C-alpha cells in the first residue's frame, strides 16, 4: 500500500509542479507585456532610433545586448533578480519595437492595425498553447528544424539589410510567423512534459516567439492594409 501511495504521490507531485511552472509562466508572460508597452510608448514619444545610419551595426549591437540579457537571465533564473532582468529585457525589446509602431501610426488606420496585430498574436498564442496542452502528439522532434529555420531567418534578415528586396522581406515575415508559432507549440509542450522546469526561462522563450509574431504580423498588416490620408 505504501508503494502505491508513493507512486501516486510522486505522480501527483510531478504533475502539480508542471502545472505550477506553466501557470507561473503565463503570469510572468502577461506581466512582461507591461514593460514592453512602456518601452514602446517611450520610444515613440522620444522618437527612439537604434543606429539609424547603420542598420548592420545596429543589428550587431542589438544581438550583443540581447545575448547579454540571455546569459544574465540564465545565470539568475532561480532568483528574483532573474525576473527583474527578464522584465528589463522586455522593456528593451519594447524600445526596439517603437520604430515599427511609429511607422504604423503614420497610417490613418495605424491604431486599428496595431490592435489587429495584437489580436492576431493573442489568437495564435491561444491556439498553439491549446494544441500543445490537449494533443497527444509529441512535438519534441521539431525543435532542431525550428532552430535551423531560425538561423535561416537571421541570415536572410542580415542579407536583406544590403539587398533591400521587398519580396524577401515579405517572405521572411511570413516564414517567421510560422516558425515562431511552432516554437510556442514546442515550448509549451516542453513545460507540460517536464522538459522545462524553470518558469523564467520558459517565459523568455515564449515571450520571444510572441514578440516576433506580433512584429512580423504588424509589418505585414502595414504593407497590405496601411492607409494614407
């Protein structure tokens, strides 16, 4: 009887831990939207521009800062400092989003486009998280392919700094939305299956997917739905 209790007790503890990680991840993800919005708002108000004269240098500096945050967050993920660093990173990402927001607000229907992008991103998050939660299929095998796709997007984005091809930019945005949507599916299922047990790290992964979906969706909406006065 005691062995049976230990078995079921252990199973219950593991399931409870996974649900707690998932719940805390969703709460921290929602909280991370506040500094993101604040950073974007301040960036728009002060016309923030990140190395506008040299996009390539800007991308290199951005990647250096971003990976610096990733390293620091990973090192402090089990403490309150990790949460603070994560929120600081989301503020920085909000600043980086402000130029796209400013461009979109230049359209007469800019506010509507932003809300549409927000709604579309929320819908994708909800659908992917639901599939990851209820599906019996194992999506762990797509991880390496998603990583390869991410590298292709990064290389193509760097190349397009010089090429300036509208068709390539459209392709990058469409592919990015698909890849980061799949990343949400992959990351949420990892939490559910116990592959990720730290909610700070989990939040960072899902936040990056949500951020990139929103940015690329907003970019596409601006291209195809932006209206000038």
